[in-house]
C-alpha cells in the first residue's frame, strides 16, 4: 500500500536535513505505529507524504499502490487515497461541517472521475458513519471544529476519514492532549475503520494509544531514521524504559 524507500528530506528555507533515509513498507490491512522522541522527524514524514510546502526531498521514493506520491499535488494524493489526520485540527469559521464534508467527498469523487454523490445518498452516508462513530448530529451542524473540545476535534477528523474512505490513513499524534476517554473514542473510530483494503500509520509519542489500537508493527524513529522495528512489545518496552535503552543499543 505505502512504500517509502531511503527518503531524505531537508527544509527548503534552511540547510537542515530532517529525514535521513527512511524505509517503510505498509501492506493493505496492516496498522503500523511510529514512536520516537520529540524532534525525531515523525511529523515531517507525515507532512512530506501529504505534500505540505516547505520541505525538499533530496533522495528516495514514496509510493502509494505503486504510484509516485512525490510527483503529485496534495489534492491528487488525497484523491489517490491518502488521508492525514492532524495533530492540531484547524477551525474553519463560517463553514458548516456538513458542507465541508460534502465538498470534500465530491471534490475527491471528481478527481477520481466519479459522479457527485446525491444529497440524499450523502445524508444517508453521513448518518451511518456518525452512528458507527458515535458522533452527535448536533456536532455536524456546527462550523468545522469551531468551539469543539479537543476530543470532538479528533473525532471530527475520524469522521472526515470515514467519509473519504481513504486507502492509507496517517494519524499524527491524534492522541495528544486527549483525556483517556477521548483517546478511547479515537481508537474506537480507527478500529471501526480498520479493513483488509486499508493501511494505517499511527504516529504517537505515548504507548497508551496503542493499548486501544493494536498495531501489527511498531517502529522507533530517532534523528530522521527508523532505528528499530518490532511488534507491539516494542511499544511496551518504550513505556517501561523510555527511549534511552533502544537508542543506546542502536548507537
Ligand atoms: P517530531 O514530530 O518527531 O516531534 P518534527 O518532524 O516535528 O519531529 O521535527 C523534526 C525536526 O525538524 C525538529 O528538529 C524540528 O525543529 C525541525 N523542523 C521541522 N519542521 C521545521 C520547520 N518548518 N522549520 C524549522 N525546523 C523544523
Ligand atoms: Mg513534536
Ligand atoms: Mg510531531
């Protein structure tokens, strides 16, 4: 599903190398987690995959189902099936959540050469997803994320994800700043969307999210590289001992 080979990325404005050779293969149906100390390049990886400005790929490849992501505009990446849930979801005053969702769904359909979804089909889909994800109908009527609690914002990201039906979902510290109950809701949302045809990359600083989203593979990132890969036990090792032992072992 997602194939990253020897990815090197520097900042456009400064001569600062941030990713120094990232290799990552995620198959359809798999959930991978990336953990790592602050500043190791986790967010940079998700930004570069989604096509955010300000980064320059100096070496390496990134492909979604064999198609070169790095050649695509951000909206083309989304149309190809990539979804990034942000660490800090943006508030959009004046734009209703339903309008936002419908515009996003139809823009994606258009980019894929598919017909627009009818208003009634859209409503049915929204209601079904909202029910699955335990999202209050009231929340859907409000402007996007305006006045939402941290937990509501994160759940709204999961709602957007559910409506866009991506093939590859990247969640960048979707758990940060959440209390345990809100984090469980995010995890439930992700678990509800897990499927054979869909891959997930869950970036998290803390192990606790991974108690609820059981990853197939856990990677540790440090200083712009993936330095260790293992199973869920690797996340527990980090929880118990921090990153010190792993980083010392790798060094
Ligand atoms: P993580 O998500 O693992 O905490 P980041 O990808 O946010 O790490 O950051 C990796 C490194 O790159 C950090 O040293 C950070 O300060 C730096 N960095 C990332 N983006 C920028 C930017 N736009 N300008 C300056 N430094 C940046
Ligand atoms: Mg950080
Ligand atoms: Mg980050």
